[in-house]
């Protein structure tokens, strides 16, 4: 996992760019302004947390392996659950999944919790590392 984190972060960044462009150009004529805003939020959080994964990799050697691995997993889970559910929510009518909205609406906060847990775990890990010096 650890050796692939940089590559995964780079791939997630490329996917975010592609999805951002697709939303701005390909989907724009098919989505309402509210749906476009949901898509844009998904892309924004996708970008931020993919960058977080790259930053985490840049901290290799400064953080213990086990918490670092869990932080990376939580960031990736957050991207899938939070951004993924918003991508689907904003396009559900286009792809014929109208009835899935209530279920996806419950998944999105779980992704947000993954993001929060990752950043809090990084905070606690960083404090512990600072105390050991």
C-alpha cells in the first residue's frame, strides 16, 4: 500500500481533472444548475483529498507506517463514498437511477466522516510524533 500511495494519488488527481472537465463541458447541457453544483462539490472534495494523499506520501519517514496507512485508506474511502455518491446523485436522472437518491444521500455523510477521521488521525499522529522529539 505505502509504495503505491503516490501513484494512487496521482491517478486520483488525473481522474478528478477528467471528471471536472466532463462535468463542465459534457454534462453541463444535461444538468440543472443545482446538479452542476453537486458535481462541482464532488470534484472539489475529490481534488482536495487526492492532494492530501500526495502530501501524506511526502511525509513518508516522518509518520509511523500503521497510522499513515489508515489515513490513506480513509482518504481514499472518503473520495469513493463522498465524491462518488455526489457524482451519482447529480447524474442519477441521466443514468436511470432516480430511485437511488435516498440511499446515496445516506452514503455521502459516511464519506465526510472518513475525511474527518483521516485528518483527525493525521493531527493526532503528528502531535504524537512531535511529543517524541
